[in-house]
């Protein structure tokens, strides 16, 4: 009996090492052109309190981080010791706003996720008004469409605004919902048509005064404001009541085949590409525009590989720990000090792996205010 248990422990240990070895990080943390604006105005944001009554979830996170000291009190600095590849590098930054990203192949055979960051990709009024671009693309059937979106979608946004001559009108002249809808439609028309290839897309355009989020698919954007997690997008799942109604009105069907799928094939009801599923699968994004406030802390963009196993509240709670320096990892030959956005993105991917995510996982964390150890 002891020999059998020993063999099982050895196999489990090997499986865990193999999982970790397959993790592929592309972490970065750099200066942003965006600063927080004052005031408490803006759209009301609903969400769950990060420090509410979710005791079970809180306990699981504490166990994952090993956050308790011998006397039972919470330690000021936790340590996560999952091994990482040699190229896992975290850069510290003292800027008012910064970002970090991480992409993990996870348990999949191929990497179909991509991320894109383009700081200062758009400007108005001679450079006085600048915007940064962040995008997460989750391909299916291959990475071809996701890669095309990575290279083109942010450029299409600039082209669309310039063609409309909105740059001369300034920020107030941009009808973001219409612009984003036209850009996603153009991107959908540009991609190479293939019967089995497509990609979801969640993008954020971040300026000094506003944030624009456009989502097409089941990736997600979540904002943390004054300790409250608020989704800025709603997943386009085929069984979402309004999406189910739209698909059926177009003559399609949603079949529960290992999860709800359009025609029993695709597990999202909106995407870029997937020509063979149109008009049931739409490329039209849902767009959210909010005014920035001084209470905005950070923004998380991630593919469903994260959100399938981690709640909005948990993701924001973990990110706050990292940004405050209360959580850090010990990587192979690399020491990461003081947390940061890149650290948060990497920790979220590791946590998703530990929770059993079987998909590619891509995460971008955008800090919206100057880092402070007293923010938690």
C-alpha cells in the first residue's frame, strides 16, 4: 500500500512539473502616457466588494499564497514559489500608470492567444490628448485570426478616426460605439476567410479622461475602483438569454454539446472570422465608455482561460496584493521585488493553472493610479 501511494505521489509531482514547464510567459511592465484625472464623476459601476463575505474563496486564495504566519496573523509579504521559465523577467516602474502582460500555453497543444499593447497609439490636439491601446485575442481553430487582429485592429481604429476627421474635433468628437463597431466589422472583412478559424477580442482604449472597452466574444475586461470589482464587458456565451434569442432569430441553433455551442460547434456567440457560422455568430462588439476617476485602481483584460476558473473579485484581490507588494514569486534565478503589474499578470496565470484551467491564458493588467503600499 505504501509503495502504491509513493508511486501516485511521484506521478502527481511529475505532472505538476510538466504543467509548469509548459507555461510560457511574455511579461512586461513599462511607462504609460496616462495619468489619473480628478473627480468622482462618471458612470456608476456595479460589482462585488473584494473584501466581502466570500469566505470560502478568500480561504482558497490564502492557502494558495501561504499568507498566514505561525501565529495565524496575516503576513505583510507573501511568497509564491511556483517555478517559472528562464525568460520570466519583471521590470519595476515608478510611473503613475503602468502595465504588465503574461501569456501561457497551459494544457493546450497550441498557443492561440495573443496580446497587444501600443502606448500612445492615438493622439488629439497636437499630442495633448493621448490614448493607449490594450488588446487580448483568443483564437480558435488556429492562431491566424488572432495574430491578424494583433497586427491590425489598433491600426484600423486610428484609420477609422482619421478618415472621419475626428482628430480635428478632439475627444468630444469621437462616437466610440460607432467607431468600434465599424472597426470590428472592417477587421472581420480583412481576415483570411477560413471555415474553421476565428478569434474573440477584448480591447481597451485608455485615455486621461476616459476608458473605452470593446468586447466581441467570451474574453473579459474588469475594473477595480475603490476596492470594488466591476465588469466592463459581458461574455458572449451562446446560452446568454439575449444572445440565444439573436442566434435563433437568425435561423441558428444553440446545442448543448459539451457546453452550449452555436450549431454545436462554437462556444462563443460573437467573434471575428468564423465565416461558416455567419450570421449566427456576429462580429459586432459591445462597447462601454466610462469617465475615469481618481478612485480607479487598475484594469484587467484576460481571455476565458482565466475567467473560467477565477472570479472577477478573486482576480482583483490577487492583483491588489501584487500591486501593493504583499505577494511576490520566487522564479528560477530571478527575484521579483515589490509586486507590480507584470507580477500580477504572471501570478494570475499561475493561479488559473493551479485552479485547473485547461485553456490558453492571457492577461493584461493596467495600473490606473500611482502604486502605493497603503492602497490595500
